[in-house]
């Protein structure tokens, strides 16, 4: 079995999720043709990454991503750092002949994303983007049902991704609220996920009409480093929020379907509500990540006495990925989506194939994000 030596950039929220995935994948998916070896993790400050390395299961650590990329014992560079770092690291890694695995959105701008794809293609290296919600068994099943024609011709996509972690106006100005670091706000951070799900399940998006808004324009500056979606300390000095708090999009798909997507961090009570409804000529499907082990399905040709939505528990061994886990009815969680990503990445490497989703999918999503921003400025429909 091929061993793939991994170097990870970042030890915060996503760094921890990816680290857990590398630890767990070989234990539950032992026969995919390649196995990850957790060689080195990189991050700043030095004291932080030094402490994180043994805790998260890494053999060594670096304080410079350039040193990580230069190491001859590293085969794959995994990028879990803020969006403003993605392009430089990914392009350098590709030029060094490394496999590149990058968190979403692929970059902070469309130009950067396209440069990353070109670099990977020119270097002929494998590349993958982390759209982990594709790897929810219920979501993968939904995509399979659409491709098999179970709900017929798709007419509507209704997507929404709602969170509430910055509703408090005193929540500090973390990096996700600064455009130079994050690229955009709710649009790119969570809207990108729903855009990708729309592409994955329905198809490519041809046109968008979007609106962006920022509700809280000034916030206390951060007085200490924050990771994840939390921050414990802020100063009395105020700073300007330079990203959107919420985004609303109308969509037209190339196959004739239409859709809507809403992304907001200002929905009190919604912690991670990534949901969609798909309507077709033969039926409908509904999914809500807060009930991630379930898929609701309605079929028009069911007998009259059985009409209505059925609730499918996606925990049987016949469902995507689930056969590697627990007996039927024993649910899985958020962390498993990343394990499934690593499983698919290792399988692709083992079979010498391009992983999915990859940088081409990242660029396609970035084009939609870019189109929404252009639409917000022009106040009209924009071609993707």
C-alpha cells in the first residue's frame, strides 16, 4: 500500500478537523490503496504549533510553510490557513511537485483561484478542494438520486446556510470579518458550501443575481489570537468590518433549473443550518445538516394512500460511506465528513486518478462568488 506523507498548514479549527481525519481514516477505510502518514504540521506562533503537533498526532512541526513545502519527505501539502495564504502556498507546493489539498473557498479572488488551478495543471500534480458537505452520506445519496432520475427533471434549488455566531455587536473583529484576510464574509465562508452543493446535485450555474449586506459595520478589535468561530478577548478600540454579514442569491442553471441561496451569520438560533430543497418533475428532496443522517424524499408516483415525505435514515450499510462505520441506526457526525474526504483523496492517489472535488470545482465556485459580488455592484443579473 502506498504511503502518502502529509504536511499540514494550520492548526486551528480546520487544522484540527483535518488532523482527526488523517488519524481516523486508515482505521475505518484500510483498503483504499494509499495511507496518510502525518509527517509535519506548520503554523504560527512557534509555541502554538509546537504544542499542537503532539496533541493532534503529528510527528514534527515547522513555523514556516516554505520549509514545509521544501521538505523532501513530504508528498502532500494540506492548506488550512486563512484564504489570503491559499494561492501562494498552493502554487509553491504544485511547483515543488506536491499533491495539494486546500480548504474552501479556493482563494480570496477569482484570479488567484485560476492561478492555482493553472499551476497544478502545469505541474501535473493531483489537487483537491475541501467541500466536506459533499461527503455527508445523505448529500451523496441525494446527488445519486438526481443522477438516476428518481425525482425527474430538476426545476428548483432552494439553499440556505444560516449561523448566528456574530449576532452580538460586541463580538470582536476576527480575521473572518476582514476582507484582506478572508476575501468575503458569509458569501465565501458559508455561501460557497451551498453553491458547491447546488453544482454537485443540480449542475453548473449560468447566471446569478445577488445582494450583499453588512449589518454591524464597526466591531471591537481583537486583543488576542482567535481560532475557530470564537474569540475571548477584545480591546476598546474599534475597527471596520469589511466583509458581508449576509448574502442572497438568485440562480439560473445551465440545465434550465432555477434556484435561490441565502447565506447569513445573523440568524439567531441557527448554529450550522446548511440545508436545501430540490424540486423535480417526479418528486422532491429535503436535507438539513443539523439532522445530517436524514434525507426527506417525496415521490409523486407513490400510491395515493402513501403520499407524503418519507424520512430516510441514511445509516444502512448500502448508503455511501456508511458501511465502514456502525450498525444501522447508529449515527455519524460532522467529523466524519472530513474522514470521507481523506478516504476519497487517498483512493484517488492509490488509483492514480484526479480526486473530486478538485481545483476545477473550486474555480467554478469562485466564479459564482465573483459573479455575486459583481451583481451586487451592478444591481442586476450577471453571467457566471
